[in-house]
């Protein structure tokens, strides 16, 4: 089996990367950064996002594993002290594959083909100066005109990240859905938005149409930020592609939620 390892780059993560590398090579696995079947991310959830985007063109061929070297993570759910067990599992045992939904986003600009992106956590639409003003169109029907700091459109596994900080719900990653949360919408007698997060199923497309086409938007896709002008529309939906995780033991999502946000007592 071919594997690759990515590291956060700090001393601890690099050391653990080296240990995993040596163990797996001793088990006669093949290190292949270009075409791995397994990608092991060592760091935290942020490091995992980098690993995901590094291998975004080969999602169908790869199973991801996350080892965390800081606090407990959602994607990085193996502890450094569990590495020996993990390595033996990878080398000797078959594993279950668990798939999580992703978000697909198309940015349509004037006079060019659309740019397509995939997000593991979320995309957000913001501006450097002034309010974001855009029409929200769900399944072809005008839903509202949004005015405010911006919107976050998250995946179920991203619902514990930026989305949660914005008051969004936590969604179990077995549900193929996307969630739209507002950032400080303007609500008064003149302007009105729904105010609550919206959870859309996988057959609904949501289109965001800027009212003024000459605006400069800041679009984030997970950890990546892009500054984009002349946006005609942004289209979001649950992606056809999914991310695959190699699972060697049960670690229920709600347990990870509890351990991360309520208590780490096991
Ligand atoms: P960062 O600002 O360095 O770290 C953001 C934090 O989010 C880290 O603590 C990271 O965990 C955690 N995180 C990432 N994905 C998560 C998930 N699915 N569930 C729970 N926590 C998660 O930024 P970054 O490392 O480049 O990561 C980009 C992400 O930051 C974005 O995708 C967005 O979700 C998140 N973000 C959050 C806020 C907020 O909460 N107010 C604001 C902006 C962006 P680790 O420490 O394990 O890496």
C-alpha cells in the first residue's frame, strides 16, 4: 500500500511524522507523495484541511487519517500515544471507509468560465469594506436580500468550526446537507433577513447574486482566502464528491463533540 504523511511543521508533529514513516517503511509499505492510497495528517484539524486541499484531485483514491499533536480534533482523532496501534492497523488490518459530505462552490464572474472549488469545512462570503449585499436564491426562487458582514456556508463536518461560532447548528456528517449562517445581518424596518441558520438538503442549489457587480469580495474556502472582483453569482450545493476516512475503531461523532466542547473526561 502507498502512503504519504503531511505534518503541521512543528517539532512534535515532524517527530511523529518521522516515527510513523519509519514504522510503515519497516512494514514494507511504499512512501508515495504523488499517488498515495492513504494520507496521514499529523497536527490538528487545520493541518488536516491543508492535507485535504493538497490531494483534492485524488479524493476517490485516498483514505485519510488524522493524528493530532495538540488538543483533540474532529478530523485528527488519533493520539500520539496510539501511533503503534495505528501503524499495525494500517499495515496488517483491513479498515472500514467512512465518507463525509463536501461543499461544492462555483464562482461565476463576468466574461469567464466559472471557477469551481470544494470545501471540507465551509466557504464564507465577506468584504473588506462595507456590507455584503446579495440576493439569496434557493432552488431558483428568490428567498431574501441579505445585507450584513457576510454569509458562511458549511458542510456537516465543518458545522463544529466557523459555523458553530456563528450560532449554527451542529450537523451529523452522515447527513448530506449544507448550512447557511449569517454574519451580523442588518435587520430593521427597511432590511430583513431570516435571521436563523438554514439547513439545505443535497438536491437544493443555493445561488448568491451580488446586487452591485463592481464589488470586491473576500471568499474563503476552508483556510484559503481569495479576493475576487466582478462576481455575477456564487452557486453552492452539496458536492458529488466525498472525503473518505480510514476507520479502524469506532469514535462516534457525538463523543468527539462532547470531548471537544463539553468535557474531555472519557
Ligand atoms: P485557524 O484560525 O488557525 O484555526 C481555526 C480553529 O478551527 C483551529 O483551532 C482548528 O483546530 C479549528 N477547526 C478547524 N476545523 C474544525 C472543525 N471541523 N471542527 C472544529 N474545529 C475546527 O485557521 P486554520 O487552521 O487555517 O483553519 C481554517 C478554519 O478556521 C476554517 O475552515 C474555519 O472553520 C475556522 N475559522 C473559525 C472561526 C471561528 O471559530 N470564529 C473564524 C474563522 C475561521 P486545530 O487547532 O485542531 O487546527
